[in-house]
């Protein structure tokens, strides 16, 4: 870090100190998936927005900061280590860049400021019961009728559809040719007539995903992003952001810190605290080395004009390493994996917690972390991409 | 080590196996189980009385105590089936641990409690682990002080499975020595409703119920001490360890068949996902992991049945291998099912949660490694 960056880091720290309330910090601490408590995420979004920091990576003309990649990295890390709650990311990280690239002037001026301010929260309607990894086989139909598209079908695993007010989705507008050729990208209000939601309870007992049903939903054709039948290209552009936009090494630092905390409270089978147990400590060091290697890889991605392949590597290593770190946490947690303490994750919970201080989040996090190699392009699909596109194996 | 001769089930064992599979396949549907698992805490799994009527609860007890003298083979038949069907009923806690400990007691105690246990009218919990020390086998900070004709118990017990539905607690308390010593630990039977026992009840991720228990000047009579023999405590814990290994083997084989079925049915890119070689290889590895555990289960069952010197080493190997295999198989099963595996409505994740809990019970992987090395050296020298 050069002097300017150190000054910048101090500025960020000062801002955090003044603005990240205990409640918001708690929302960050209690995260057990990529999502934080929804209301706290919105509150923090608005605070960041007032400072002009809600979408630092956006270009300045759209309300971003113009920070160097290093500064963005520092910013993200400081937030993460201070346990700031994650923002609802889909608008900022995915739809924003898409609209800047493909949107009409009207769409940009309608939507971008509202993403920036947190007035609109977007969910992503891609996956369907029959179309997961093979997204191009999606079958939710959109038929042109005057100035509207009439949409029928259903989307599944839509994260936070029960809270978001907007959805961007992929729909089928043509059935001829390659499956990819007949897909369009549409924006919709969640409160349109004909949209219904059924909540899906996750393995940890909470609701984050939903199934969204479209029954003769009329979406104005002005909500089409890009050309009709060219939504696949739009989505692929977006998927690169989903994979490349995230710094896993920040998450890993937080997860590793948690392992260290637990290992200072829990005793190993040999009667030593885990942190003094040579076997455990060397396992931890192995994971730290992987985390270090990934951190440097992420820096390579940021400083490269054409990161391409490395973003798939980062997603793959980032998620699988996250799983290994929580697995080690759970090894130290031992039998305290068992108590189900969902209520202790609520923001205003004031009761006691069973087990070491991090038991509550670690147990749910370990379970939820299995999803990270499924969503956003499964580990298998990532490997297929690397094999084909990078290694040239066909 | 010859296996073939010992692998065959006797007629009685075959009957037991058929009966258990039939009963559980017909009655133990996943949705009803899920409703129980999700709470509230006060609701108990409903099949306990039927288990009693079918004679399963009597299985491991001595004939003189009203039991059927069942050995490790019978236990593994029951527990493999429990694992396959994700059974929530507290056989481990009430019969193997609670009932097992009571069997060490004097005759009047056995007469007092065992008939009600075998009849399914009385449930038990085994309160051994203490806060932050759950990975240690002998850590007992709870104290037992003797006065004229009673004991006074003081301490804290953590994650006591089935305590919310138990009338009896069997608990460990230290009579002498330091907190980590294997000697000087007494096994006591305590009526859960006596003064000074305080329970905080909760659900666990594998659909069971457990409590944090505080013992504050709990007075019990002299006869409440069942044994102070460290060997008997080991026998009890080893038997429980063995049973959860059999349960895990059942759960793993269920996960593998579910995954194979799913991969054959689920189509992406115009073909069944089971046709992708990456998934085929992963399923093969899961199958191998399961068979390795199964082999060790068979060998351990025989070694225990024959009271072979090698039984401790084999049990450590088995539990270690089960931990490894359980991780590999649950992770693989979830991954290959995709999004649906992450939902409460779908079975796969519940097997994962149960297997995760089992991995940490009755000796984690490191404990088993150390034990294995200990007995390995021991065996090589003899
Ligand atoms: C927590 C969570 C949040 C999510 N949030 C959203 C969201 O907000 N919006 C949204 O649209 N979707 C979301 N998803 C859906 C996610 O994108 C899909 O689950 C994912 O695309 C996988 O699809 P699937 O679940 O149908 O699994 P499938 O595609 O059926 O895959 C099953 C298995 O087969 C493997 N497989 C498939 N094809 C191949 C192949 N060619 N070679 C080798 N292996 C293969 C997969 O890797 C996987 O292991 C979310 C999912 C989860 C779990």
C-alpha cells in the first residue's frame, strides 16, 4: 500500500467507525450466506449512498467513485472485516453494468439512479425447474401482444424474490433455431398482476429463495433490454460480472478469523485448545496458503485487461476453499454443530447462545456454503468452461 | 480375518432385518418425519411405542432383564435401517446409552427402570459432555460429593440429546481425580424432575431435541451410582459409537441410491446428467467410499461379537472412515442434485445434517486416529 492508499484506508475506517452502527455490524456478523438481514442491508445501502459509496465500481458518470482497483479492494476488505452487512448485490453488480452497456437512455435514467440509491432492489429470474445448468433450455414464454409481452411460466431459486420490488429475467420469445437464439431479457415490477411467489425454506430453516410464477403477466415492451431474441448475449455479459465481480479472498479472511476465534474457545480431543493443537494448526495453515494464493490470483485478475479464464478459476477456488474453511470451523465446533439456533440469528435477539460465540453462524454457514458450488455456474460447469475455453480441450 | 462365515445372518437376524425394513418403508415417510423434525420441541417422534411392541427395544438387554440378548449384529441391523430412513426415535439415547448404563447397576435399579424402558414408557438421555470439551472422552468437571446416604451433584452438561422427552438422565459425575482423568467417573441415574436439575430445551439440526442441563446441588440416593468402572464407561461409549457408524453406513447407502436415481432422471443439455463422465466418476468414488465403510463395519461387528482383541482398533478405523466417507458422500450427493438439495423439502440435505452430527459424536476423526495408533502399537507388540 502506498501513502495515498493508506490515507484512503484510514478514511474508510473512520467512515465505518462513524456510520456502521452496532445493529448493522450485527447484521454483518450474523450472515450465514451471501445475504444479510434485508432491512439492515437496505439501511446500510442508504448510508453508503449518502456518502456516494454505494456502487464504487461504477463509472463516475453513473454515480460510481472512479477509484483504482486497489482502492476498491481496500474498501471491500475494510467493510468485510468490520462486519458490514452485504448489500443486495444484483442491481449494483449485475443489472447496473448491463444497463450501462445495453440499456436505452430511458432505461439508464429510469433505473440506474434507483439502483444506486437502493430504492429498487432487483432479483434475478433465470433458472427454471427444467433449466438450471442448461439455462438456454428455459421455457418461460413471452408473446408479443401490442405494446406488451405476455409472460407465462415459472422461475425457481430466485433469491429474495419475496422482498425485491423488481425482477430481471430471461424469457423465450422464439422457438426456432438454437435454443440460445430465442431468448430475450426483460425487466418487470414484482407487483404486476399475475406474478405470484412461493417461498422455499432452505436447509438451514430460513427462506432466501423462491419460486416465481408468471400467469399472463403483461410486461411493457419498453422493458426489453437489448434486442428481442438477443437476451442470451446480454445474460452472458452479466454472468461474467457475477463470477468476476466478487472478491472471495475477503470472505476467506473473515472465515479464517472465525476459525481462529472458535479454536481459542474449543478444546480438542487431546485436551488442548484447538489453537494449540499442532494437528489443527497445520490444517489451518494449509488453508491459509490456499487463501493467499487465491488473493494474489484475484489481484492478477484486477490488474489484467483481459482476465477471462482467471475469473472462472477464482470462482471455483473461491467457493471450494470457502467450503473447506467452514469445514475446518465445524471440526473445531464439534458437537456444537447440532443446536438449531435460528432465533439467535435475528437482529434483536438478546438471549444466550449455546456453544462458543460463533457456533450459531458457523453451523448454518457450513450448511449453506454447499450451495456456493451450485449457483452462479456450478463447479462442474466452471471446470467445463476452463477445459474448453482455456485449455482448448474438446 | 475371515468374514464369509460370519456375514451370514441367522434366521432370527434375517427376520429382524426384514421386519425393520418393512415397517420403516411402509410407515416412515419423509414428509411426516420432516414435520416432527421441524418442531416444536415438545412433539416427540411417534413410532416409539410400536418399536416397543415389535420387541426392538428389548433387543440388546440380557434375558434376565427382559431382553433378547442381541449383540452387535442386531444393533447394526437396526441402526443401518434407522440410517436409511432417518429415524428420529431415541434408540441410541434411551436403549443403548440410558438402558445400557442402567444394566451396569444393581438388580433393584434394573428392576425399577428396565421394564418401563423396554415397554416404551420411559425414555432416557445420556448427559456426559460439558461445555467446550465435547471432543474429549473423559472430561468430566461435574462433581459428585458423597454424604451419609446420598450424593450431591453439581455441574453443567451440554447438548444432551433427547433430554426434553426423557424421564431419566444417566449422567457422568466425578467422584475423584482431575477433570481429564479416565478414572474416578461415576455413572449416575437421576430422575429429571428432582430439585436442582434445570434444562434448556431446543431442536437440533438433525431433527432431534436436546438440552443444556445445569445441576445445582442435586441430591440423589446412594443407589443412584451405577458404576465407577472406567471400562464400563468405555463399553457404553464404544457401543454407541458402533451404532452410529452402522447408522451412517445406512444413511450413506441411501444417499448413493438417491443420487444415482436422480442423475438418471434429471436431464440437462438434452441428456441425463448421469451421462456426464465427471458425475459418473464422482458417483463411483462415493460408492467406493461407502463400500470401504461397509467393510470395516462388517469386520468390527464380528470382532465385537467374538470379543476379539482387535475390536478397539477396528472400531477406531471404522469411525474414522465413516467420518471421511460421510463428508465425501454428502457433499457429492448435494452437488449432483443441484439447487433442490439445498431445500428443507428434499431429503438429501437431511441426510447430510444427520451425518455431520454423527461425525462429531463419540470421538471425532482425530480422536479415532489416536486411538487407532494406540491399539495398533498395542496389537503389533502382542
Ligand atoms: C442458494 C441458491 C441461490 C440461487 N439464486 C438464484 C437466483 O437468484 N436466480 C436464479 O436464476 N437462479 C438462482 N439459483 C439457481 C442456480 O443458478 C442453479 O441451481 C444452478 O444453475 C444449477 O442448476 P440446477 O439446480 O437445476 O442443477 P442442474 O443443472 O440440474 O445440475 C445438477 C448437477 O449436474 C451437474 N451438471 C449439469 N450439467 C453438467 C455437465 N454438462 N457436465 C457435468 N456436470 C453437469 C451440475 O454441475 C450439478 O452438479 C440459486 C441456487 C441456489 C442453490
